[in-house]
């Protein structure tokens, strides 16, 4: 038998998920020669893998690609999404899979509400690299209180709302700083220009932007040199930046809705929740990537800008208490949500379903 992983190694969210899970799985003794990686964007490799697949193989797909009638064995789709309605193009693939894995209980509930049979769905959380993201680092204090936001520059991440809230409460206060590490799938120069223009339009001198990819160790340094993490996301399938911040021992300002509640519910005493309203999705970028026949994309959590502002102030005024608890909570996150733990949960699910003898 083979455990076949279908995905791609890159620095985007799904690529980080795939890479770290694959690495953790390959650490298991006896399994290295039984694990096969197939890049989903290599059509020739996909066809060759399908041709040599056997009935006792386990094919785990990290992207929404229909495997039925192509791959022999048990076909598992590991899916993330960010709204109350799973895009039809994704849902159709889930309905034909033998099994579906989601990283959160929230995700499972949404899939069931969208028509998936609950008996074919298991929760297999993602993880975090605790070797990179941890609270133990050399002291760094230059007298500036730093907030950090990391995430793609898209409406879903509420970066614009965060900048607007920042302008309301801090303006150009030289004792505070907001660092934004961002990127996007495409249109990089346009995206970079958009966020820079928004910041300069508000005449903010204490907001810095890093646009593009950086090595993971440099990303970890951004966390280590920050006091508070802020990401009032409208929806997350899992929320890698949020779990990286939690593992790094940072207090977190965010909405408590969607996939990231799977791990943040463990550490609510170091989370500053942002109030939000559930609203229909009306985002041109989102609707472009997920076309529907009825122009309905479900709902997500729209954060209230005034409450982002309140959260920014609260986190600074109560920093010592939040920081002390966040460092303690980082141990919970790194223990319960390591990539090794993700692999352990996955193997248990396969064993429970009698796919592993």
C-alpha cells in the first residue's frame, strides 16, 4: 500500500499545510518508503500516479481536485473554506470523495449544513512549527510598542479595516508601530500599491509594510519582535498566522468565528475578541474565484472598526497581564497543535476506519 499525498510545497497557506504535514509524516519510522508525494499541478505525474494506484492505497488530496474514477484506493479530500457556504466547485468534489477531512469542528458543521454526510467527515487539525514559532527569544526593546499583522492583502483579512482603526486611535503616535507582512496570489505590484496608497492617504508614519515572501525564520523574527498580534479576519479555514502568533506567545486581537476558533478556544484569556456582524459575502475578488449559478456565497464575519480600535487600546493598556497569559498559553498550542500531533490524529482516523491494519 501507499499513502499518497497530492499537493504542492510552497509558502502559501495550503502549501505550508502540505509541506509540514508531509515532513511530519515522513519522520515516522517504517513509513518513509510508503509515502509518495505527487504535485497536483504536474499533469503527467498525476496521470502516472493514478495508473499505478492500488485498491489498498490511501490518497490524501490537499486541493479540490476530483480523484474518483482516476485513483484506486480510498480518496480523501482535506479541505479549507472561509464562509457559511462551501463554494459549489469545492462542494461537488467533496460529495464524490470517499472521506473528507477538515481542520476544525466549525468546518465540519458547515460541510454538513451544505449537504455532506457526517459519517464521511473527520476533523484533523492542522498544526504549527514549534521550532520556529515559540516565545523564547533574545530580549528586544527599543521603547516602541509593536503590533503585527500577517496575511494576504485581500478583503477577507480585514487589513483595510485594521489600518482605519489604527488611524483612529493612534494616528502618528511615535511610541507605537504597526507592521504588516502581506502578499497575494497575483497582481503583486497592484496589490502593493493599493496598501501603500491607503496608508499614505491617511498620512500614517508609524505603519510599515513588508510585501512578498520572506524565509520562515525572518517571519518568526517579526513575531518575536512584536508585542501584540492583530488579525480581525472575516473568515479562516484554519488561520496559520493566528496559530503562529499564539505559539509565539503573543496576545491576539481577532474575531472569534470560523476555523481558528479550533485552537483559540483553548486560550481565550490571551485573546481580545473583536465584535462582528454576520453579513452576506459581496467581495468581487472572492466571487471571481468561486463563481456560483445563483450569486450566493454565504456569510462571513464583518468586524466592527470601532471595536478593532477598542481592542488595540485594550491590548496596550493590559499588556502585561495578556502577555504573561499568552506565554503560558503558547505551551498549550505547541503541544496540542504540533504537526506531529496532526499526523497522529490523521493516522488514528485511518485506523478507526480500518484503512490501516
